[in-house]
């Protein structure tokens, strides 16, 4: 087995790890939640939740990964005893399932990118709605696009940390930011765009409540990929001199900034044509194609280019996430089964492609593919988001806070005493008490208990 790679620079660490967090949810879920829950008031609340839960939780996974310098399963066992390895196994299984159904939506984005290039989304709203229904119910095309997306991910991951993941992150993340900024400018220059900006950024503290706080807490939890073992796996490729606190803060800031920019891209364009966007896949595949057509109707070529850039943005955002999820299982098979990286990546690709095909069919041509009254895709989403992710993040904080060696954690936090320990005791208190409580609240809120 070849020697493990490490990220070659601090910039690569930030770009790759931020890329693992930035995904399709940043593009549609955060803007919608912000607009419906107090605008700038929700953003301020969200930033508070990132400080309360996001950064401490991210640091926890960073400490586990960098200390162990190995795959997620072995990492958890090495820091607190073999009995804790199953947290790593949970993370590997969770990320594999997520990649499987996430690739379905990513494949839709890829299809829409090519459809935009071919000018196939230029009809009225009824045409766009029918286009999505026809495409998603086809038994072949969605499966091919979804599996194709997994294969693109495979090509990156199979090249290794430096030649694959790092190179892709250095290309994709700057392109993602550039496309986002171009689209924000185009959207904000539209007539009537100021209403969308005001809707997003005007503080409305009357909407802030306990429920809104829990929504912000849940958004911080999911947006930063806590509980997937992505952060732990990527941290295993960090050099020993990396400042974990600074890296976690930079990554959290970049992830949040991209989510806010996504709102500035979507709301001004939508409000310029009198549309209040909804949340979920319908926003991306039904609402926005028509919004772009109407908003730029005076200059159709601009609308054509904007649509292409938008779906290219979604493809890049999805790919940065799928790469990190694929790497978790690949690293495990590579190191535990002593397989060449390409063969290890192939095993993970076959597993995820099988999940992708089954999930795609369950929301299209074979709607009878159900578990517990839900489509297979919805079940996978429910299982991972509502059960497995909170469990993994909760157990990680408990393990580090109460069972791992305090001296070991202190050494990782301060890089062997070479960095200031100003926030160490604050962080330790947080993962012992605050983070577990926050995760329990997120868990209960998802089921409507609080």
C-alpha cells in the first residue's frame, strides 16, 4: 500500500474541506430559510449557531482525524479505544448512503446543464414543469446521469489526495466562487431586484422564536457536514503544523458566505419577475428556469448564459461534496483491506451506483420501490439526516469530551503546546455540554418534539 498523502498547502486544506461542506443545500435551503425566518435576523442567529455548534463540532472531527492519520473507523478506535471504532463505521455507512441518493439530484443538475446548453429549457412555465416530470419519470436517463456523476467523482478520488482531491478542489472552488459572484451581480442588476435583496437581508426580529433558533441550529449542523466523517477523513491528510482552530473558523466562514451569496443570486432574480421561490428541488428544476427566462427576456442571450452558469455552479457544488463522501469509503477499503486506491475506489463506486439507480427509480419510473411508506430515496434521506448524522456527531462529542485523554486532545488542539490555548477550556466545555445538548435539540426538533 502506498504512503498516505497530505494536503500540500493551507489553501488546499481550506478549499477541499470547505468544498466538502458546500453543496446543493447551500444553494436552495439556506436562502429560503433566511427569507422565511427573519432575513438578516436569521443570518445573525445562524452565525451564532455556527460558533455554538458548528466550529466546536468541526474541531472535534479535525482532532480525531489529524491525530490518527488514518481512515475514519481506525481513527476513532485509536483515540479512545477499539470500542469506539463503530462511530467511524457509522460515518462510513452514512456517507455512502448519502452519496448514493445525492448523486440522483446531482445527475439531474448535470442533465439540466446540458439541456441549458442545448436551449431545451426555453419554454413557458408549463413546459418547464412538464420537462422535469418527463425526465424524472424516465427509467433510463436519470439513472445514467446519476451513475455518470458517481463515475466523475470516482475519477477524481481514484487519483489520490494530491493529484485528485487537492487538484480538483483548487479548480472547482475558485470556479464555484467566480460563477456565484457573476450570477449575484447579474441578478442584483435586474429591475426590481432591490425587493429581493431587502427580503433576504432586512432584519425582522418579530419572526425570531425558539423554533427559528432550532432551525438555525439544524442548518448550522447540516451545512457543515457534521456527523458524516468527511471532516475526520480530510483532517487525516492535514499536516501536523496546521492550526485547527483557524482552519475550522475559515472553513465555517467560507461555507456561510457562499450560502448568503446564493441568496443574493436567487431572491433578486425571483422578485424581479414577481416570484417568491420555494424550497427544495422544485426551486432548482421548475421555478428558476422560468425565472431566468422571464428576468432576462429583454436580452435572451443573457438569460441563456445565466442558465448555463447557474447549472454549472450546481454541478461544481455537488461535485465538491460527492468527492469528500466518496473518499471516506475509499480510504477505508484502501487501508483496511490493503487494496490499491483505484480498486478501493471502484468498490465504493459500485456500491454507491447501485444505491443511485435504486433511489432514482423510486422517485421516477418505479414509485413502488418503498420502505415504510416512503420512496427509497426519501427513506435514505430520512435515515441519514434524522438518525445517523445526529447520532455520529453526538457520539463524537461524548467520546472526546469524556473518554479520550485530555492531554492528548490538548496536544492536538495546541499543536503540541506551540499554539496558544486561550480557547481550549471553552471548547472542551462546549463539546462536553453545549454541543451534545444542541445536537439533541436538533434531533428532537426534526421530529416535532420541541
